[in-house]
C-alpha cells in the first residue's frame, strides 16, 4: 500500500477497526494509524483520532460503502464531518 488516502478519522480504535473490517470484507485493503503507542496511551486517540486509510484507487468505492452502511458500521458518525478533517 503506497501513497494512501485518508478515508475517515474516528475518535476510537474500536470504531476504526469496525470500518477497516467492513472494507476488507468487501475487498478493499485498509490501514489504521493512531498515535497511542500501541494502546499504552489510549487517551491520545481523543486528541488525534484514529485514521483509516485506503488506496487512492479504492477511495470513492470505500467512501460510498461507508456512507451507505455507515449507520450499521459505526453509530452516529457523520461522513461529511469526518471528511472535512482531510
């Protein structure tokens, strides 16, 4: 995975993992980035958030998939709001 594109930012690792798993079930490779020292400092997630990245070629499909199933995947996440952070 090279030159990844930010798909969304989540407040917790759990929510990011849910989205990553959903994408991977649909054949879209995804990566997660957080600055919490591998879970040793989970409060850092609140400051920076947990980012989910995809390949640029998969970005539109991933965004559409999350927008359609977002309510089922992560409760109360506004796709447009998280995209504004990009």
